[in-house]
C-alpha cells in the first residue's frame, strides 16, 4: 500500500511537469506568432509614415504594440507619429517606454530631447541631458549635436554651443542651419567677422535662408559697413517681402548713411502691418530726431516704451530728446531707467545727473 502511494505521487508530479512544459511551449509559439504579425503591422506603418498618413500609421502601431509589448521599435515609431500629430505628451510616454525596454538605444534619447525642446524650452537642461545620453549611446548624428547646440545657445552657453555646431558641421559639411546658428553664437560673443563667414557659408548651401541675410546685415552694421548691411537686408526682403524685421533694420542702416527720408519710408512700411512692433517706433523716433521733429520723436519713443516696458534703448533715446527740450529731470529719469535695464550707453549720460 505504501509503495502504491509513492508511485502514484511520482506519477502525479511527472504529469504536472509535462503539462507545464507544454503550456510554456504554447506561450512561446503564441509570442513568436504575435511578434511576426507585429512586424508586418510595423512595416506597413512605416510605409504609411513615409506617405505622411499618420493616423493610419498610428492604428497599425497601436495594434502592433498590443501584440508585442516588448517590441521597442514599435513604440519608437509610435512616438514619432504622435510627435508629428503634435501629441507631445503621448510621444514622450512612448519614448520613455523605449528607453525602459532598451536603455542602449540612443535614438530614443534623441527623440525625447527633441520633443522636450519643441514642447517646452523651459526644460532645456533636461533636453540637453537626453541629447548627451544619445551621443553616449553612439547615436552621434549631425542633428543631435545641432540641437544640443541650440539648447546651449538658448542657455547662453556660447562656447559649448559653438563646439556642438562645429561637430555637426564636421559630420555634415553642407549643414546650412548649423553654419547659421554657429554664426549666431559668434555674433553673440562679438566675433562679427567669424559670424559673417558662417552666414555666408550657410547661404552657399541654402541660398534662400532669409535669416542669414538679415543677421549678416546686423553684423555688418557692427563693423561699420552700412552699405553692405543694406544690401543684405534688401536680399532678405527680396526673398520674403513680408519679413518686416529686415525692412526695419534696413531703415536703421539707411539712417546711418544719411538717407533719413528713405529710412523713414522703410520703417513706416513696417508699421503699416506691424503696429505693435516697438523697435520700429524707436527707429522712427530716431529718424524724426534727424529731421528736427522732436515732438514727433517723443511720441514715437513713448509708443515704443508703452509696447515694451523693458526697452532700454527707447528710454535712452527719449531721455536725449527730453534733454534737447530742456527737461533735464525727465531726461535723467529715463537714463537711469535705461541703466537699470543694462543699457551700456546710458552710463555716460547718467553721470550728467545730480
């Protein structure tokens, strides 16, 4: 009797083990079948993405994600589709899922950083960290360095920005936007000749890049080449007649060459469509000072300050007009305000005040 019980127990245990192994095999076969179907759906979705049929691609990727919940590329592509559909929160959820599934996949970190940079520039440090992680995981594409450089540029870390833009150009020598932003970084550290070189390089690869013409004009003004600046602003306006900033800047440059009436014509042209553009009112005030219309100039500076309470140059200029009108107390008040707003030129005028 004792022997029979032992034998029965052993048979029961073996039988249980056999069922368990069978179930595991079935589960593995189902998993492989689901993965195969998920890959078909994934490939179909990629084709639809290439055709910009994002909603249809999303449906396919949702189905694939249900079938294969550890298929990292499905979540990566789905995140990209959500990004294109401006669902940034959903995109970041998917990118984080990819990072969890495959921490070595550098592209997922890049995608997360790019989405953060697009969605909310207040999170620059986090975006930069993701770009750095992407590079650490061997995702060293030119655009990763470019966008990390943009992050540094927005943080005013100009040397780091320069380094990243240079790395992007080294990897992609025809990267027009990288030349342009490197030029902007150089301009911000007062390397105007270096900036001009980079803006010209950008235009070699992207001849219709209006911002490069405008910014090169700004640099030429800093070097005293006002006619060269006017030519660049004119080129920008020719490409994009609605580019009011270039028109305003051309007006300012014309004033420096003594073409005061033509300068006023450009600036008034800006104000026909951009009635809230404080810089145009400031420049128009400058032309009126040149034309001895102090009352009109004062009105323009008042308007500029009304539109932008932190416009230091407008306070400085208004103070100069008040001084010419004999209102030294009013002038000093404006100059002191300009100084508080870190307008360097204001310091020498504040010295005249009691």
